[in-house]
C-alpha cells in the first residue's frame, strides 16, 4: 500500500443492506470491511434513498452521496457518471455488473455469476417477451463492456472466474478470485436474544411447526423451487407431519411460487400458516438463527450459482445441508454437504430422505460444516479487495 499519496475511492453501495438480498450482504460486508481496514484514504459511498440513513460513516474520511436512481435503468447510465465525475475519484468499485457505460474513472467490477446469460428466459422477468428480449440485450451489452473496460474483474469462486474468462475471452490475470465470507451479522446478540425468547415462541410467530425442511433465498426460476415443492410432496406423503419453510422477502417471484404451492393444495393465505408449505416472508437475522438451528435440513436445489452463500450460512448455524451439485456448489461446500442432481427429482428425494433419517450422516455433516465455514471470512475478503485496489492505484 502507498502510505504517502492519499486516494479517493468510490463504491457503488446502492444495494447496501437487506434490500439488496445476497448482493446487499456482499456490498455491506465489503464496504464496511475495506473502510475499517483503511484509515488512510478517503471513501465516497454512493447510496440509494432506501439505505442512505442505514449507512453511518464512522470517520470524516468517509462521505455519503445520495444516488437516487434505480439499478438496471437507462437513467442509471446517465446520472451515475455525473455523480461519479463530481466527486473527483481516483477509482470506483462496482459490486455488480451494472457499470455505467461511460464511467469517467478507472474501476473494478465484481461479477457474482453469469445467470443472465445462462438462463435467458421470460420466466425470470415480469416483462413481456419483446421487452424482456430488448432488456436482456441491454444487460449483455452492459456486462460485456463492464468486464472489458474494468482494470480488474473480481469473481467470487473459481467456477465463476473460469466462466467469465471463457465467455468473454479475457486474459486470466485480469480476473481475480476472492471468496465471499459467511455472515456473522447479529450473531453477537443472538445467544442473549434466544435466552430471552424461547425458540418455540419465534417459530410460533411464523406459524412454523417441527419437523421442517428449510430454504432461505430468493425465488428466481433458476433456484428451482417448483421442483423442491414436488419433491416435498413425495416426502410429505410418507411423513404428514413434515413442513417445508421457504424464507424470502415477498416479491413477484415468491407470489408465483405461492400460487404453485396453492395449486398443489399445500398453501392457502386463509389458513394463516396451518399448511404443509409455509412462507414466513422476510425474517431478521437474529430470528433466522432460530429457524436454521431448529430445521431438520437446509435444502438448496439451485441450478446455477456463482458462490452459494445460503447453504454456508446454514452450516454456520448447525443445520445439515443437502445441495444441488450444479456449477460452483461442490467447490464451495466440499464434503460438508450431500448432493443431488437438481434436474433429477427421484435423486433429490432420496438424498433429502436420507439426510432426514440418517443420524450418523447428520452428525458428520454438522461437524464438517463447522470446519468448512472457517474457509470463508469477510475480513479476509475485504482485505484482499483492498489489496486489489492498491495494486491498481499504486501502479497507475
């Protein structure tokens, strides 16, 4: 690190916090981490109207800028460059591919996955076919230009790094792999919180009865939740006390999954939780801790991931994991999960059933899971990201 020259570094943090889901978690951890590790340089953090008050700078070297413009919009392409230029930055970090085409300063971009190019389907959009096709063309143009003009591209797994290099024909040295970490948000107060409120009370608040299978995440089509529901029907027929709990903030995609579950006779809004499939909606971290701990298993049926943070967070909270064997997941989860082909529902059923009934397997996975999560540390991710900043800035 150059300890003499002071740099002015910008970070697009419009995703910061829970509103950005997994991307919000990544952005929050990296922003908080690099700032805490670097007291020397100035940081300009661009925030949305929704999270502007949530981010509180702890030093005068950190400045907040309101970037009241939605991501993935035409307006973003014109407003963000003006805001960036006004701050006289030495460099920007975009934690997602939506880099302004005419970004006025050198930048680093994090690419989490290539889902938009791997799963170009109108089922992943609320738009009509023509509008979706045009918007997808726009996405492809933006991501292509973003990775080509970036000084460096951060990938969050070796699988994603290889995917990026192959798809965009980039030189390997341009794409740097930095693993994400496993979140510890709220863990410091969780034990005290759990001591005050019994786990049964929290589960009761969400109308959750044990035993249950847990999924936490969004409901985009590639997450394969319809397949998970069909597999659950088979398991439920053998064990009518079993529940399936799908945790995620209510949106268009979760509404569609609810409709699918309702069509199978597994969910009804009028039943107020007294159904085989339960949708608690958004659950705060400290309460989510209880849902993980009391779950019989966490199941991750995704067909495509760039890193796969949710099953690691389950492992960190002593919940055994059954995961899809697609894309990066075996790389990230190692021997700490049992795997199935996400396109083979017979196999998925057998693997989950074994996890629910084999106590030796469950104990082994819990032990391996606790060790596995130690490989993924947000402080290390922030330090490596900061080192990358300076390797670019110090070398011009």
